[in-house]
């Protein structure tokens, strides 16, 4: 309870006890838009699937507010990215939606939090086993779907065949998307990338990009002057032309590095939400094109 209280403000805990607005359909919740889209795809039209994280926010440094309490309170299923990425959601659900089943999608994808909990404090790109950004690989996302169908079937056994069929169709769509992204990025395969934070390990691994550095040494911590100097050196050594910022992180440090090293700035988005990046497929396509265009033909 102490740990929970440390994570959830008194305001949020107070909001837990206020009655939730009724929803005609059963409610499921997911922390980020691409996960919510996968959940909605398996759930089908019979469910009201809600996204917990507000637009433009990084789940790494997010603290729930009464808004998320209202969204999650009636949920029968709460899906998290897992691996320490959005641990606040499991705690929020335990406090405010105690009837809900918790679904750790990262575990279903084969990703576990590193020893000691929080994922990616450091920036070791070799350590893909604990990197929580599994959804940026459609291959890993597809691994989640059978378990997700099983979760819905446990809640609604009569609908089991439908959940299974939708999950299988979605997995086939993800395989097609994967082939498409591979084709989009083939012209820039092998290129080094520098992004706002270390979100792109699985994506880079799948499509032949090479993460060379991240602007934020840890999510929510801006680089020191020395780290900015190092980024400029990396940019020169790697012959970079573009820095990739993300809408959830401030751009100040990126602008300093870009000016110093003569780089362009382009946006990639690990989380999505806005029009054009709302669905899983749109988000992945947006990123593949942004990397391809930003890297240019080398
Ligand atoms: Zn991240």
C-alpha cells in the first residue's frame, strides 16, 4: 500500500471511490494507442476500448490523474505494455478497477522487466531482452495476439471463436505490414539513427537500422552539456544528416545538437494517437516513412 500511495496521488485514490459512468458495452483499457488498437482489433465491436495515456505524454514519466481513474474504473480488462514501462497502470487498475483482469502484453511478447523493475534506465542497445518497446516490431506485436484472444475468451467464453478469428486476421495483417515496412526501409538499411530516447531497438533490429545514440540518456532526463557535446561528436563520426525527435520529449537539446552538427530535425513517434498515427498500422507506416525520408538515400 505504501508503494501504491507513493505512485498514486491522494487525489487519484479519492477519485477511485466515486461512481464510474455507465457504459453500454463492456470496457477494456490499454495504456498507449497502438496497444489499444490491437486490443480493439481482437475485442471486436462488442467492446468499448479506451486509451489511458493522454496525447503527447510519455508513459515512462507519467502519473495517473482522476481522468485515467474515470476511464479505467469500469474496465474488465486492462492491457499494459509491461516490462516496467507502464507499471502505473497495473497499480491504478489494482486500486480503481479491482474487478479487471490485467494483461501484461510484453510478457506475451516474450519481454520481461530487467532485475530491479524499471526498464531502460541505461542506454544499452544490446540489451533487447528487457527493452519494453516491443510494439514497434509488428512481429513481436503479432506474438501478443493469441494470448489477448485467450484473455477475452476467459471473460466472454461465448465469443471465443470471434476473438480467435479476429486475432488470426490481425496477425496476418501484421505480417503484410512487416513486409511493407521492410520494403520502405530497404533503401536506408544499415543507416545509423539518433533518436530522442532508446525506443527503436526492435524496430531498428527488424529493418536494418543502427541506433547510434539517444538524445535523452534516460526518459525524462535531458542531456548534460557534456552529453550534448558527445552527441555532436557521434553525429560527426557517423556522418548523420538528421536527428529524430519524438513528440513526447522536449526538443531543446536536439535543437542545440542539430545546430552544432548541422543536422536537420525530423519527427518519429513511438506512441502515436493523433490523426494519421492513430491506428497501429498508421503509426508504424508513419515511422518507416519518417526514417526513410530523414535518412535519405545514402
Ligand atoms: Zn520509451
